[in-house]
C-alpha cells in the first residue's frame, strides 16, 4: 500500500533543509518503499501565496496524508501581522486540527559531538532520552483564561490548568508504548504535591502501569526533574509530562546536546499518524545561504519511518548513516568545533545519501 506524505517546507531555512530530507525519501522510493510525496504551503509562505498561514488546501491534504514532514515557519517579516495570521498559527492549527496530542522529543547526543554540549562530556556522551509531552491540553488551552480588571482597578491575569482522565490516559498509553520499544523505563513528571490536576495525573499513570508490567514506572516532581536532567541526564529513558512542563523540560534536554540542528521531533495522534519536524525554527539569520544543518530534518524522517510507517529497520539505517557521516568528520557550521572547516546543507544531505 502506497503511503502518502505531505511535505511542508515553510519559511526561512525550511525549504533548504526539507530538500535534503526529501532526497532521503526519494532514495527510499527508488529502492522500492511505496511512498507518495505531495508538497504544500504553510506559515509565512502560505500567507504570501494565499493570505492565510494554514490554507484549506493544506489542511485537506494533511488530513488525507499518513504523515506530514514540516521544515519550519516564521520570520521577522511576519511579526507585525494579526496574531491569527502569523505563521506559528499555521503550525498550531495543524496540531489542533489533526489532534496531534503526543509530542515526542528525543534528546540524543551522538558521541562524536560530545564536545558541543556545555556539560562535561562524561555526563552527556551517549545520551538518549525521549520526552513525551502532552501537546493539545493543559494550561495552554484551558478555559477560562484572560486578563481582567478587578474592582479596585488592578489587573489580574489568569489561566486554567485542566486535564480530563481520558486526556491523561491517552498520553500515558503513548508513553508506555514508546518505553516498551526502548529501555522500558518511564518517568512521569508532575507536581502532585501542589497541583490537584497532577495528583490525578499521577493516579492515572499508576493505574495504567498495571497494563504494562514490562515497563518500570517512576514518578518525579518537575522541580527535581529539572535538576536531575542537568545533574545526571542518563538516568532517564522516557519521560512523560504535561504540556507546559514538557515544553520547558524538552528545551532543557535539547540543550544538553548543544546542537539544536541535530534534534528531530514527532507529534502523533491516537492512530500514530504524525507530523514530523526539526525542533529548531526557521533560522532567518542564516536562511538562503545554504549553511543550515539538515540532519534534524533527516532524523525526523527516521522518526516518521519508525512511528508512523512501521519501518524501524529503515529508520535505523538513516540514523546509522548520520552517525557514519559524523564519524567521517563532516560538520555543518553549527556543529563544527572552532577552526574546523564546515560543509554546506546540500553537501551534508548528499553525504547522508552516500552513507545510506
Ligand atoms: P531558531 O531555532 O530559528 O534559531 C535559533 C538559532 O539556532 C539561530 O542562531 C539559528 O541560526 C540556529 N539554527 C537553528 N536551526 C539551525 C540549523 N538547522 N542549522 C544551523 N543553525 C540553526 O529560533 P529563533 O531564532 O528563536 O526563531 C526564528 C523564527 O523561527 C521565529 O519566527 C520563530 O517564531 C520561528 N520558530 C519556528 C518554529 C517551528 O517552526 N517549529 C520553532 C521555533 C521558532
């Protein structure tokens, strides 16, 4: 059965890095993997062409596709637009419309790049953790929210942290399933000592654990988790947490690796349909110069093969090819050590193809 992939290059370096990931997909197609690629517009590029960051045609194609590969959106040109028309709304709209509630953010440090971290190499070399963040609920979406004026004239801002059992259960099941495919250790991060919502979170995770006896579940308060991530990050295998805690912890975890251009991500729905994208943004400072690192986007393709397309061997092949290229000493500017010479975006993509 031919699987459909919608490719959304987006803005800034998006088209440059996505072009390299597409080369990888085309190589797989040439080898007989049945994939059909369709291209579409999102973000600023969609606003320029069609007046909206998420045009109806893009949304329809995304619904029809098995997976979406996205570059990045945004740029200074669009910052003055009404909030509803800004590029980021294209991305948020797509996540919400497709109900992509499970955000998978691996933090992997290739041993070859251990010096890129600000932490001691011994603390981070070989790091391989997966943060599973709830993406469509919690305080970022809870109602009521707003800024109101009190009787005494003072303003008060308020948001609502709310999770239903069913929302906790579905993200929990995703995380247990992922832990099962990895090191079989799951740490649920909450603030159950202070927040009732996360007391419920902890209860649901504990209940779910009975269905996954092969996975070792632990619980940690978010403040301790932040500390442990910096102190001894290799103690973690899979972390599952709420939208806001995950937002913060996954950026901290990404930075442990020191190389934003290396990290992929996935956002999945209940049927493992997903959107795959690098964690970095559109990097307007280097856009159009052919120097961006395409490896995060190429590694996003590997995640797509593993989590949506059910082709783990092909996923591993791509990850191994990236390792081979790093072993050979190829570095884009963002991961090159001082004085080391750097290759461009397409040279890096070609090297991955050759290593495949
Ligand atoms: P950014 O991630 O785009 O860039 C941060 C720094 O990292 C920059 O110096 C950039 O040059 C560098 N960088 C990022 N990706 C790189 C790569 N692949 N290779 C080499 N260097 C890379 O973050 P920012 O500067 O805060 O945001 C720029 C724009 O991107 C903004 O409009 C922002 O809203 C948007 N953004 C989009 C997404 C997304 O599409 N998912 C995520 C974050 C930010």
